[in-house]
């Protein structure tokens, strides 16, 4: 089922919140520009209104020469002067009721017009939705009473008039909202957004190169109310973070948001089970401030992180980036120079107001070929809570292994993603995960020194069709080296410093 598209609309006006007298004031304000009036009288406010709430007379302009005025010889009229007198008489009836049917409407009209014989125009206003039958009955009653001009203003008509630009002040006076003020606010908001974006674009030199997670410009994002800036948190020193501040790298400037990278980490990702995990204490961003500042120490466990990560089978071995969007509207101040400790741009925001944006962290893989957003992926615990020096299994020398060439995993050469080899099962029954296979110079023509390989993944298969990885199966078939018999295929990683 297609998801509904969310749109921003203006809700209906709450006429029911107005008192009856206040509703009369609203209608009177709307009719001021409806005609060129000579006089408008709010008769309903004084009580005993004889069945109507407002009466008014159109302006009737006549020439003084045609009037009954006769000038004396001492006061001769030298030029024509226009005089305004009472013209056509109108009655306006206001009813702030929840519903008005044809019968009730007819009764209201009879009560207001039964004593009147000189009514030229008539307006009945009520914040209800009139039916076609009510409209027809209203027209019939107007003709019976000899009314020349008549209007039935329901809820829709009243809203249409209130949303006209010339009635914007009336809308604001009675309902506290203003379309014109909203447009002005939206214009000012967009002007502020563009100003912030252009300032960041200039400061960060975004036009000079395409930023990525390796060379992206750095900014300090901090809470404007923070009083502990640069009081370093020892537990987060490697990540360049404090309680209310952090160094982020800028990935992009979108029309309404700045996209910042929070962290780049070694990770385990399974696209098959849609799960992932990453090393939280690890940050692969090439931060200049970390290199140049002695305060930011690298934890001793840093050397162990990659060992744990390289033990992951190549199909699941990834690096991920965590990023979020900070709206330009949330940016209060930009300090383009920073300070002596961190001489990079500082962005001040209100962490409480921007809490939702800062916590809406997105995760994606960071590959040269494709960055896949890990949407609907669940984080599991794959890495240990504490890291120590890794331990290897048994060491075997000169095993009868055969390396697979031209193996591609995820469209990448095995030289970049993994080293694969195979053996017949009866020759390899003793080898287990994390065992070491040492190839001496006598066993290979490629090296003049022993080469150590750690077993990081094993697939026991009966034939090629049972190999789970499509690329591996295809390349093993193309290589022509593997017979369709019981074999073991395993993935290796080269180990340079073999200690236990």
C-alpha cells in the first residue's frame, strides 16, 4: 500500500470560539469594504435590535445644483459641490449557531423583515454549511419581500473573504493568524537559511573540492548554553567530543541542512540478515585537529581494533559512517575562526531545540563503489565489549593448499577484499578458524620468506552449487581448478607479526 503524502495545510477557522457579539463585530468588519457606505449602525450590540444586528445605508452622492438647497443672493454658489446623503438601506443578520436548516432560516428571515418595507439589500451571515434547499428557500423569501440585492454568507464564504489579502488584518484581529505575516516570516526564514548556507559554503571552501570522509572540512558543533567547552571527557578523547560539543566533518551542504559526519568506524555488516555492528571507540576520520593537538590521545586499544575487524569474512567486512542533518534554521551563530586550541569554524546551536536532529543518526556503508544506507538494519553485538591482543590457533606449515585466482567478491578483486584457497576435505579436517598456515619459501616461488595466513572463514561444501557466495562460485567454476567433489573453501588473511 502506497504511503500517504504529508502536506501542510491551513486548518478551518474556529468561529465557534467567538462570542455572538464578537461574531457580529467580525461580520461588520467584513462589510466595511463591501459597499461604499454612508452609515453603518451596530444595532445588535445595544439589545432590542428588532430582529437584525446591523443596518447600513449606501452612500448616495448628488450634485448641490440638483438639490433642494437654494442659495441666497449673498451666498451664490460659484461651483458644483457633491453632497452625500442616505441611499439604499441594508439589513445584516448575524447568527453564530452550529446548524441552520431551511425552516430555521425561513423563521429568522421572517422575524427580521416582517416589519420592514423599505429594505433594498439583505445579508444573512452564519458560520454553518448551508444546503442547496436552504439556499433556494433564502432566494425565494428574498423575492417575496421585494429585496433587490441579497447574500447568504455561510462558513465557506466567510473563510474565503477572511483569507483575501485586503482582509488579513481582520483575520489576525479575530483569530490571531495572518497569511501575510506567515508569508513575511517564511521569506525572512528562507533569507536567513540562504545566508547561513552561503556563509558556510565560503568558510569551508566547499566549491574547491568534493568532500568525502577522508578530506572533509572540520567544524566544532557546540551548545550555545554550554559552560564546559573544551573540558575534555577522557572517555571520548579519541572521538574529539565533550559533553556539549564535538568535532564533525562536513559531507555536504543541502538546500536546508548541513550534513555532518559524526564518526567513521570499522564495522560488521550482513546484508542477508540486515544486521550490523561497529567499534564505537574507533574513528577513522582523518581529523587534522587530532593530528595536531597533543590533548587528543589515541587509546592503546586502537591497535587491536583492526585485528578484530580483519578477522571478519570479506563479505561482511565494511566501514560505515554515521551522519545527521542539522537544519540551517537551528544554527544561531557561526564563529568562522574558532580559537587557539581548535582554529576551525564553530557552529553554535541550541542542543535542546536541535535534539531531534542530532539524535536522528543515519548509518551507511562507506565504499568506493557504492554507499548503501542501512535502513531497517538492526544493530547486534558482534564486537566484544573489551578489546585485548588477539590469540591465534595452531600453526601448520606447508599444508597442501591451492590458492584461487581471479576471485571477485562484491565486484572487487580478492587482493582487496580477501584471499581464498581450497583443499580436499580429507586433507583439511584438522584446520579450524584462526589457525595459522605458514608457507615457507621452499613451497612457493613468489616469496623469499615465510608467509603466514590466518583462517578467518571456512565453507564445507559437497559441490560447487552449494557455495553460498555467487561470485566465488562463478569464479571457481571459471578457474577450472576445482573438481566437483567434496572440498573445503576457506578465506585467509595475511598475518605479518605472528605472536600469541
